[in-house]
């Protein structure tokens, strides 16, 4: 899909914080969770917010690289697995573990984590239709052709009006 056919969905820091707190609110009744595993890098910020809201202190990362040029998802690479101490929680299949990411797009990253922790509860702030079946809890679903501009990827700059090219 080329960039001109994508819909833009810019998210401010304030909006992201509200959405991550809404995710925590939904997760409060799904727990308790003994540990949180965040998928880096996008899951770091929402995992910190969710951990604060739910009172979790055991936070682990799983590091998977998928977007190598910020536009196209490439080959997935597991850069760092979940620690053995988190894998040992509960029955060793992820039961009692919460996995947090910012977005599920195609579901490919989530599948890698599901293979590692098949019974973990998987939560994302945003979900696209292709990745939606991999997620247990999310806040907002966006269309597959939407590109989410997260606040950590943006700076303050002028934005052209949507109808700028159609004025006569």
C-alpha cells in the first residue's frame, strides 16, 4: 500500500495517555497479572501507564523488530526473548502474564509473542482488523489502511488542511 492511499491518524501525548489509561481500566477486571511484558519499542509507553494504574512492578520486555523504515513492515526479528523468570510464572505458558503493545497491525508480531506465551493476556491500545484476532483487549480499532502517527514519532509542525488541494 503506498503512503498516498493511507489514512492518517495522529495521536497526541494527551490522547495516548487517556487511551492507555482506558486500556488499564478495561484490564483491571481481566487480571490479576503477576507480570507485564511489553513489546518494544511501541509497548514501552503504554506498559508503563498500565503498570502504574494496575500496581504492577514486574515489567519485562520482548524485543521484536518489524518496521525497519517506519513505513513498511519487513522481516520480523526476535532481538530479545522474555526472561526465564517471567516464562516460569504460573504454568509456564503465560497464564498470569499481561502482554502490552501500542498497536496490532497485521498480527505477525503478536503471533511471535503468542508462540512464546500462548496463554498470556494480550492487550494493545489500537488494533487493525488483520491483527485484531490476536488481541484479547484493546481500546480503539482503526481501519487497515490507517497509519497511526504516535506522539513519540512526531514534532510540532504545520499541518495542511484536508481540502487544501481542492480550493478554487
